[in-house]
C-alpha cells in the first residue's frame, strides 16, 4: 500500500491534528479510517475496537492499525482526543456511557439509541455531561452547506418551508431544522405510506442487473414546526442508492426559493431572476491538476470552498472530514459543539414520529 502525501489545498492553512479511537469495524467505520489514511496531518486513528478477532485481523491488514477487543484496552494504550462509536443501535448507549464515565468525548453514529425509551435513558445517563456529539454529516455536505450559506445571506428572504427527498428520517429532520433555524421545539407530524412499482438497479452490494419493477414503499410526511415553518418529507426505499429516484431539496422563503441547484429571487420590486449554483472541478478537458472538486459558486460568488482539495474526496467524505475537524476543534475548546446529543435526540424523536 502506498501511503499518500498529506492532502494539500490551494488555500494553504495551518492545521492541528485530531486523534480519535474507533469502536466498531463495519462499513461505516472504514469511512473514518479512510480520512485518517488520506489526511495524516489532520487526523490520526489510535486504534480500533473490534469485538471479534477475525474482524480485528481484517482491520490490521487493511489499515495497519492496532485493534483491541475492549474499550478499556484501547484507552490503556493511548487516550485520544475523542472516540467514535460506530456500532449497532442496541449497544451504542452502553458504550457511550462507558466512555463518558472515563471523561472521554464521544462522537456517536446516528441515531444514538434505537427508540424513544432508549433516547430518554441515554439522556438521563449522560445528557448533562456535555461530552456526547452525534455524527450528523448531511448539513456539512457541499451542496447543502452552500444552500445554507445562501439562505443565511438572506437571498430568498425568511425561510418558511423545506422539502427533503433525499435521505431518511432523522437525517432529513436535521436538514429541515437547520434550513428553517428551528430549535428543539414541539412539532406536529402527519405521515402516510404508499406502495408502487419501481426498479431497483443498484443496492449496497452492487448492481443487480435486474430490470423488473417490484413494489417499493414511499413515506410522505409533513412536519409543522410552528410559527409558519413547515417541512415536507418524501423518501422511497433504497433512495440512497437508486439512480431513478435522485435526491431533491427545496427551500422556500418569503422572497424566493432554492430548488436543487436553481435559485429564484427578486432583484427588485418588478424583477424576478433565476441563477444556478455552479460546481467547479479540475481535471476536465485541458486542465492537468487531476480530477477534484474545488468550489461552488452563485453569480460569481463562492458559496462553498473545498478545504480538502487534493484529496479527490466524494461529497460525503468532505462532510465526514469536516465533522472530524469540528470535533477536534471542539475538544480543544476552539469551536462550538458540532451536533450535540440533545439535537440528535430531538431529530430522532421526530423521525420516530414519522
């Protein structure tokens, strides 16, 4: 395996390395390990807790990291800045509690508990410690971050409604609340499901080569956040992967709206104008810098810049790297917490209502 050079950017800046331990050896765990592999100046994995020795052996071979059977063993060797818990829902609360007892900041995968009683019990155990953050990366994805910047600039006026047809439940609710600037307030949820025929050409295991349409369930929901703020939820089974059900997001405001990459607003009292969020890439045509994403712009103004340019990262990887950077800064007392447990519990509770 060739160890890559540290990811560099045109926007040279000094970075502080964050160290993390990892509990779990599944697919999602590999996303965090890949960030440390690609950007060793920014992130360092101290080790991985894998319950089974066989899983640990795979991690050691693939990533060259030490593995442990227990959290205590991981922490005995070195205490990292924080520990990521990426395990099944049912055991997440127990592991969070064990780490918090030792004063270790935690980044838990979503959701932090499987159901409402589990959320209440977890909050009762660790809520007042302030040590638990949750890995909600969707608002940090480049296009969402750009849209949020546009909304916050006032281009479409006061945001009043958000349609999310992209990801599921708590992730979608987190996006809605951010775009609408909704705090942890009461919400009324109305939801329905219906089933219709749909092809499913690709799944997490790969292309199916199956062109036959089969019944697929779609969930539609409307979330009334009060004070003239509303969220619409539209999700079909396997929409994360299915290319014939692409993701959409619409934010409507008092003076305009954003729909996917299109922005409509009033230039003056008689002039509605339409612009597009443009994605800039290197490595296309006669550009020899290599294929990479550089920034998003609106009318010539940069609304999102890829601070990991040089890493050839996907949008999801950029969001995960941003989350890890935010966790490191938070543990050093340099930044606000990225997504506290209280926020995650609230969004998951609304997701459970859906």
